[in-house]
C-alpha cells in the first residue's frame, strides 16, 4: 500500500499523525496565540489609558496655570471684592477685577476678566463679557471654588485667597471608570492684601 512501510517486527506504521496528536498541537498553538493576543490588548489598553491621562493633565494644568497667572493680580477689598463667583445649574463663573495700572487699588485703568465653566469647557473672557471668549480647557467634569479663609460674604473673596479644584475626564458626561480616566488638580491663588483705608 502506498504511504505505508513495515518495521522490523512486521507491524505497519503510518507516516501521518493521530487525531490526539493533532488536538494537542492545536491546543498548544491556541494557548500561545491567546497569550500573545492578551499581552497585545493589555499593552494597547495601557498606552491608550496613559495617553488619555496625559492629555487630561495637560488641559487641567494649563487651565489652572492660566487662572493662577491672571487671578493673582485681582484687586479688591471688603467693600469691593476682588473676585465674585456665580454658581448655577449651567455652570460656574469667576469674575475678577485685575489691577492693570499696578497702583494697588481699583481704578479706571483696571479691567474685569471672567472664567466660565459651562458645557464641560472653561472659557476665558478679557475684558469681561464684551470680548470673544477663548477656550482654555475641555473635557472638564467639575470646577470647584473655595473663597478661602476670611471670606464672610458668600460667593466672594473678601479675603485674599481662592482655592480652585478642577477635575477632568475623557468623557466628562460619564462616570469615572477604567476606560474613562479622571484627573483632578488643585491650586491655591494668593492675591495681594489690600487695605480699605
């Protein structure tokens, strides 16, 4: 018969493989392929997740730096607060009087700026409400302000400190998850101390 040969004892041995050997080989190859695929998927997921976190960190860091740079120049006193904060269901607005003249008191040369958190974005207005806004951050899930110690009038900074916490998510309308990382950063902005006299 073609494809068969005899061994010394006269028994026939075929050149093919048995079904059991074939099943073992398929199982081993499958395990190796699944292991490689899992390692590939895990590494891709980690790269995507870390890339998303880096983008969010850059956005939040830029927004806090922008706010700190401008709000540190806010000028006011107990009678004329440096910063007014408005919070409503549509978002948060931070308005500040900036000492543009550098004389340490509010005067005609000073201007009002604003930051608005609405629609998962932070917009910057200079001068307040009459200019075209500049988008400084997106994917923002929350913006929380705390007027700091010494503020006795609600939603104003009668003291000279403002604490801001910004949280961003890749998909801000959804809850934090493994696929939707969240980054939160805080800044404490110290404004100049001004006397009312």
